[in-house]
C-alpha cells in the first residue's frame, strides 16, 4: 500500500513532469527556425507554431495546478514559463519587429531555457 501511494504521488508526477519538459524542449528546438525567422516563412507555419507553443503553455499550467508535492519547481515558476511560451507565440504575429520586440523574445527564451536547463535553442 505504501509503495502504491509512493508510485501514485511521487513517481507518476515526476515522470509526467520529465515527459512535459522533454516535449517543451523538442517543440522549441523543432520550431526554433520559425520563432527566429518568421518573415521568411508561410503564414500557416506561424499559426501551427503559435498553436503548439500555446498548447505547451496550457499543459504546463495545468500540471502546475495539479502537482502534488514541492519536489518539483514551484507553480509560480511553471506559470512564468507558460507566460513566456505565450509571449513567444504572440511574437509570431509581429510583422515588423522592433528592438524592443526582439528584447522581449530573448527574455521569454531566457526564462524558458533556465527552466528547461538548456543552453541553446
């Protein structure tokens, strides 16, 4: 009974968390060219990428709400990352990005990279 409790409330959430982080990393690497070079791509690619980033943000927020223990990052930190993913998603609609837009994108990426513990996207 104790092992079942341990599995349900420790191992499963940790596994789900690692799976979610892996998916976020995969999506950011796969769509990196679109995030950084939106003007060179078709409108459908923007929409697809935006939808994926927003879905990642939604899944991360949902996980933050239901996480059972404090051995995982705080809900606040996960929600900051979710906001940054939405910020990247929103940046895909900018037609003529300014320096401030690029600075905002870099700040979003910094928050996400720190969370995922990855150096480069």
